[in-house]
C-alpha cells in the first residue's frame, strides 16, 4: 500500500528577495531555504522556465515583445504605418485602443497586448507579443508541457488562486478564496511583492507596510487551508527573481544622441533595462553607430555570444533582437515601449550573475544542493507528486535539475 501523500501547497511570490523572506511568517518558518537563480530577463522568461524546467532558448518566452516579420499587432495597417503622422505616442496609444480588438480577443494572457508607447509606429507591423495564453491555461507554453499541464494530464485536481485578474492585487483574490479541502495541489499566485517593490523599493518603509498586509493575508489563507483540509500541507514557496533599487533613470534616445547617433533610425525596442536592436529595417550606418556608442557606456554591456550561450538566450531567428544591450543594477531606461518609468523605484531583469537578482525558494521538505535554479521548480513539483518521470518523458530536454528533488533523483542516461 502506498502511504497517503500530504496535499501540496505551492506559493509563488513574484520578485521576493532572499533578504525579505523573514517579513512573511509563513515562509520564515519553513525549514529549508535557498537562494534561487532566475533567468536573464523579466518575469515572462522566469515564469516559462519555472513551469517547464527549460531555458529561454528552449521555451522561447524571453521577452513580452518579439519580432515576427509581417505578423505584428498592426500588420493589417502595414501600409499606413510609414506615414509620419502615426509616429507619435498619443496616436499610437489611440490606435491601440481603436484597432487592437481582434488581436486582443485572441489573446488571453495575463497581461494581454500592452500599449506600445515609445517605439517606432512602423515597427508595429513586425512586433507582436510572445504570450497568448494565461499561465493557468492548458498549453500555456506553446509546444511544451508545463507542470500544470502534466498534473492535469494525470487528472490531479488543482486549486489555482490568483490567475483570474479579478483584482489588481492577487492577494485580494487569495483573501476571499475558500479552500476546497480536497485538491492535492493548491497554488497561490501572488504578484503583490513585485508591484509594490517597483513602486516603493522592496526594503522601504512603505514596502514594510505592504509586507505586513500580505503577511496577514497569507496567515489567514493558510489557516483557512489547514481547517478545510484538516491537516498541514507540504509547502513549496518561491520567487522568480530579486529586486534592485533604482538610482538613475536614463533617457536612451538622449544617451545616444549626445554622441551623434539616432536611435529612431534603428529598429529597436527598449524595455526597462534593455535596448534591443535589429539590423533589418535600420539605417545601416546608424545601426553600427548606435552599437559603438552604447559599447562605451559604463552602465551596461551587450550580451555577447558566450554569455548568451551560458544563459540559454540564443535564438536562430533573432526574434528578440540581433544585438541586445543590458543595463547593470541601479540603472533603468525611461522612454520604453511600456512608458516612462517615472515612478520606478526598483527594477529587475538584470543579469542573474548579480546576487541582487537572486530570488528565493523555501520548503517544508528537504532540498538538495545550495543555490537552486528557477527551472528546478518544475522537477520539484512533479517529483513531489511522484510524476517526475512522466514529466521528463514529455520533454526530454526538460531539466536543469540542479539537484533539488525530494524524491530519488532522476539520472539522465
Ligand atoms: Zn517576476
């Protein structure tokens, strides 16, 4: 007879730093704690990696915006986009509101199709979003099974909390959730820490107040959980990356303009901490100019091939950029495709080699190894449910396996 497995409670806290874990009692009292290495990118890359156990080059969810030639969100209007009148952000934002309906309704992802703010309008004939489904939908990662998919394939009842977008803060969804008392796997998905960290900085006094509020929600939800199940669960809690206080906001256009280069003559996307450049659609001479200007900047660096290889960032079609410039912690760009970063007090997305970018993982059960990878979440969840072998079979590549499985380790042949 197989011993009855304890129910499993998964807790995801976007952007929680290892040095902030003690602010949340439920996590603080878990016996196992590890620093966790996220992906070289934003939450989208980290999410895809934690659900699939794959590197960005394998799951291909590196950035929200990617280039697919002729398949951008405004590709229908490709002929119009070249006109200068459309090349201003108010027009772009208005056009997004008026014309994005079709694209939007086909997209059920958590963030949908965001308003493209600082970008060349004509490039929107080529630029589209990477995510088309919500994290909790079956087949979230195109062509790969995430751990939620594998659990569903095995008819494991899931209680998923925080994915329905019914409140701006996921903790509000958790606060009103009533637990089933039956689901072998419950998953609390909480973006709060990331949101209030961007706004206030994670170690600020304002953030402490937010942590207190979140702490109360977690304690109450855990109590409700234990009462409905009549026992304590096994707990696996983790974040996807850390947070670094912002010291300087840079205007990327001005930064290169001072050296006589014009970013607007180059096909580019600026995220909070990256400038991504594509040769096609750029003025050739200006492209080289922009690259050489950025190379001299002390606050960042181009992701060179060896670094890209090591972090799994190599894409044969360069859909995320031909050349990618990354900022160092403490710096962010204003004027991004998202907006102006005016109220940005803290940021992430920097190279995971920087310790300030470490996330954290904590559990009620033993974990092997020292520092773990975000990709280990996949194996740990499925290992805990006795489904690791099945999970591995779904994708032979699935697995970083830095060691952290609680059950006998799978040994690749
Ligand atoms: Zn995140």
